[in-house]
C-alpha cells in the first residue's frame, strides 16, 4: 500500500520552488504557508502590485491542501440555529451566505479566470444524518437556509435514501446541489501557478522561526535568513507551530485519515453511490467519501482517531468505518492510505483577523477547499486596506483556552468522549 495521497498519482507530488535562490531581504508582505489560504492571498496581493514572499516549510501544498478529501462547498457544517445563538441573526446570515454562496462563487471564478484544471465535478453533496433527531433538525435548518440565503438544498428521507447511497446507515440526509468534487492536489498546484503568474515569490523549504517587531516593520526570521516585511500573514492552519505561539494556542490540529480502494469498476462504484455525489455524515467520527474522479474507486476518509495513531490502527479503523457504511466492502483491497491535519478553532468556525500584529486566516475546521482560498483573498484585501476585505468571518470568535498551550494533550480524552457520544446517540434514537 502507498502512503502518499491517491491524488498525487494523477497530479504529481508537490514540487519544491526556489529553494536554491537566496531569500529576498525585504518584502511588502511575507505569507507563511503555501496552502490554499497562503497561495490565494499571495495571488491577490501580487495582483495589487505588492512584493509578496511566500515561505513554506516543505514544497507548496504539502500541508492539508493537496491531501484532503477533494469535497467542495463551504457551509454544510454550520447550523443556522447555532450561528444565530452565537452571533445574532444578522451576522449569522452573513456567515451563512459567505460560506455557502460567496466562497463557492469565488472558487468558480478562480477556476475560470486562472484556467485551473482540477477534475471539477458538479455532483452535489449528500450529508447523511446519524439519528432521526438530527434528520429532523437538518430538515428545519435546510428550510431556514433556503429562505434566508436562497440556497436550493433539499432533504431526502430515509425511505428515499437508496437513490443517493446504497446504505441503511443514515436516517435520511440533506443534498447540497452546488457542492462538488476536485482533485485537491491539482487545485493547489493550479493556485500556486496562478500566484506565481501574478508575481508572488514562493520559497519552499523555508521555515518560519520567529517574528520580531522592528519599528513599523516585522523581522521574519526563517531557516534560510531574515526578511524585513511591512506585513506578515500566517496561513498555517492545522500546521501552526511554536514559531507562532499565540496562534498555536488558538488552533487545535485534528488529524484526518483517508484511504483509496483498488479499482472496483465504475458499475460497482455507481451501485454503492447511485447519485455519484460526495458524501459526508453528521456523526462525530465524521466519515467523508466519494468516487474517485474516474469513477473507479472509493476514496474514504474519517476520524479514525482524534490524535496521531499508527498506520495499522488508522487503516483498521477506516476499514471498520467503510464496512459500517457499505457492509459488502469490508475486505476490499486498499491501495493508498494517508493523513493530514485539519485546523479547528474552538468556535469551529473560521476566522480572519490580526493577533499580535500578525494577520491570519484559519480555523476551517475540516472544510477549506472553498473557504481557504476565499478567506485568504479576504485577508489580503484587509492588508491592502480595501473595503472588499470586509467579511463576517472577521467577527467570529477566535480565543484560546488556558489549558491549551500548544501541544494538544487533551485529544485522546476528546476521542473517548466522542466515541461514547456516538454510541449514546446510536442507542438513544430510532435508527
Ligand atoms: C485529510 C484531510 C481531509 C480534508 N478533506 C476536506 C474536504 O474534503 N473538503 C474541504 O473543503 N476541506 C477538507 N479538508 C480541510 C482542507 O484541506 C483545509 O481546510 C485547507 O487545505 C486549509 O488550507 P490552508 O492553506 O489554510 O492550510 P494547509 O494547506 O494546511 O497549509 C498550511 C501550510 O503552512 C506550512 N507551515 C506551517 N508552519 C510553517 C512554518 N513555521 N514555516 C513555514 N511554513 C509553515 C505548512 O507546511 C503547510 O503547508 C481536509 C483536511 C485534511 C487534512
């Protein structure tokens, strides 16, 4: 079995850029991290005439961006009632509109204007509900969303679910017709090219070590020398480390694990997922899966654990989750297994803002293919002082916790809590 993302077999491995050229000593903006956030921000800034240097610890895209599940669509995780309670109806509506509509439009504009070829498939998303109570809540939420932001989502009751997916595991679900699928490695590579075409200077194998204020400027110390910058944007999400200590305390890195099966044949894959969509579920273990772009395989991800575990354990957990959803696939051969870190904010909603004089956009909480490019662009516009930088995501909560100093020691306990919660939900409700 290969331990690199399945996507790389079609897109190629993320390739280094400029790691032999000397780093510039000055820049208008230094962007830390060359994933979807950093590359999108760099593109916007460079197009506005800024001298932008992107520094990346590995090759561009080596973080979550080129290894994710390739599911596209920004808002299915944000229930309107929760956002209403936390932010008030007006801000909640803006958050929902930006997540469900504006970020998806931004994604399509990017593909069109930069001619990014990334196997985009407009297949829609089915979100399966784990319990009847969740289905009832999802039906109310879908109705609210459709009325408030003009989304054309619809619910599918359990009795009609087999037209979407060949499983009885879920108690019905919601279909988001504007969502879809990509090869995320191709998307990230395309965005890196777009940023370079705009004039951004991307340096791989260049690790941020510290940021120090020097008058009105920031001295960005890296493994390959220092850069004096007017502004710094942290685009490090689930990979934020000790060089950004205040951000590290506000973001929890949650690992997510994925496998790809051997080719099963288009007919068999179509039998499993008749609607051919991308699929997620409301269960806290949160499985997400889809056909591969050629329709031959199942690509299946989930929280095999909430903390890094051995490859063997991750694969055996994913096998179990696969056979929960598709019992006949329990013994299927797997060809690829890989993992990456998602970045969760404590509010589980992304945030754009400034902490300790450093700009940031992060906290996508596992849902970044449209949100990261969109909020990277917003963060860039804010640096430029452009009114287009206004976003409701600048008003979301982004606090730390006194007990989280950087190393997420509490994740094994959280893992246990979520497993118990899943069991409890399963026992308590009609399934
Ligand atoms: C397994 C998995 C599956 C997912 N599935 C989906 C999905 O199906 N749909 C979806 O919408 N989202 C999904 N996501 C989430 C999505 O991938 C992320 O939200 C998105 O890629 C975040 O982009 P980013 O640019 O902010 O961060 P990343 O792509 O993680 O980039 C951060 C970069 O910062 C660099 N960095 C960190 N520290 C430093 C430093 N000190 N110096 C220099 N560089 C540094 C890292 O090397 C990394 O490349 C998934 C994530 C994972 C891990």
